[in-house]
């Protein structure tokens, strides 16, 4: 699905130099590289401030806490995403209120948000799934009408755009993951909260640093979630290449699109007008998803299912009372989606080979009469 070694070979000398600088400085916790990366990544997103944290789930959890989300509160989000989105809400004692997603973009359906708002709603949390921005204009308008902040789950959307603005500047704040396989990935775990609200980011920073801004002074109950200096150094190197890598992803996604244009009944992902996906994943839909996956596996082609079970049906959330049929589009997508290999170093000939195998499967009468 992704070849991180191939990427490392492209930047090995720069990464080695960056890591050496950190080791020689011995500033392994909250070193200068951390502050520099926060400033650079915030500027990249079009935001004014950022706070690095240990991972993407911490970014969400701490950001929600910085908003004051707690027991008795509700957060509107989607179930067709990684469990971390729901975990962050529950870890703050709040209740996730799930709305269904658009069948074409796989992101939050704005038409369902208004009816989900109650007197307990504190926040709207859309997810830019697979790198495609949610409809932030529509969601933001609804949120503004109710005086609610919008927090972007941008864990898969580094560099994505909507209306000419990058993910990270489309809501009041945004949370990113730098898990190694992301478009901008660390050499371990790392995360970031960005916003143009300086006071909000200072609350995030306080919570993430044991509840204080000065050593041995703790103003609130916090946690230990700090961006590692070595990871910040790696990410600074990679950030310089992110736009170029995203262009390579985009070219490969276009090649998939062209090659699979007549591969019905496999559905291709698409961008909505005015948006630019980061193409973190190229995820198709197939009624016989499991059959297609097995066939590709026999051909030595890696695939992945993002995600096989929606959050509202996960055992960990059984107490929330979710039932099959609550979110029909999300549940159908979980039965049909299949992610094909996509990363900047993937050869074009390999994309063409994978697409040919998908089309061959579609033409097999025994599979699709």
C-alpha cells in the first residue's frame, strides 16, 4: 500500500543531517525544531498558530478539551472514519452524535447536520476522509447560525484545499496526524493542532504540557503529549516536499481514473467542484469488494479496507446504542470500499497494471453476470 523506504531514499541525506542536529544539541524534548515546525506548518495551512502533540488522537482529544467539551455535551461527527475520532469525544466524557455521509465524497452530509443539533451540542467535527475536504462552506454556515465552532479532523488531508484555502484553515481549528503513512508522515507518532485563535492554541499547549506553561507550575489538570524533537526535525524536511508529493499523488489518481473509466461496476472516487483532494488514499467502491480484494491479493497486489466497520457499530461504543441501519450510507460504504496502492513513488506502470487487474475482474462473467 505504501513504500516508506522508497520515500526515505529520496531525502535520506537531509533527514540524516536534521537528526544529527538534534542529537548534537541534546534538546530532545521541546527543542527548537518543534517551535520551528509549528510555525512552518501553521503557515503552510494558512493558520496563525499551532501546537505539536504526541499523535493525531491526542490532537483531537486535547482540542476538544480546550473547547471545554465534557460530560453531558454532544459533538456532531461521522461514523465512517477511524476510531480515533470517536475515541476523542468519549475520552472527554461527551457523547458523539453521528450523522451520515455523502455517498460520493464519503464525508459529512451537511443536509443532516441541522436536525442533529440540540441544546447540548458543543461542536461540529467533520472528517476530511481519504484526503477529500468535507463541505466546509455548508457545514460552517450551519455552525455559525447556531454559534458552534467547527473542528476539522484533517488527519488525512495535509495540503488538501477547498475554495482556495488549505485544510487547517477551513474551520475554527484543525487536528492533524503525522502517522508514518500519512502524506506528511513522521518516523513514529506525532500530531498537531492548528488555529488562527492564539488563545485557543495556548489552552491546547497548556493541557498538552501537564497543565502549565512553566516548569513545576500546573494551572489545570493536563497530560503529557508533546511533539518529539526528532520527529519535528524529520517533518520539517518532509514539509518542503509535501506539495510536490501531493502533485505526484494527484497524477497517479488521475491515471487510476482514466484507466478505470469503463470498469463498471467499480465506482471511482471523485472530487467536488472547488476542492482539491490530498489523495491520501485512492478508494474505490465495489459491490463484490471481498471478491475483488481476494483476486488482487492472488495477483500480489496489496489493498486495504478503510474502514470495515463504522464507529457506531464498534463494540467499544455499544453503550451509545448504535444499531445497524442507523447510518445506511456509512454502513454500505464499509461493505464496499477498497483502497488501492497510492504513494508518490508508485510507478505509473504499476498503476496501469493494478487497473488492468481490476478491469479483468469486472469482466469475469462468474463474478458479474
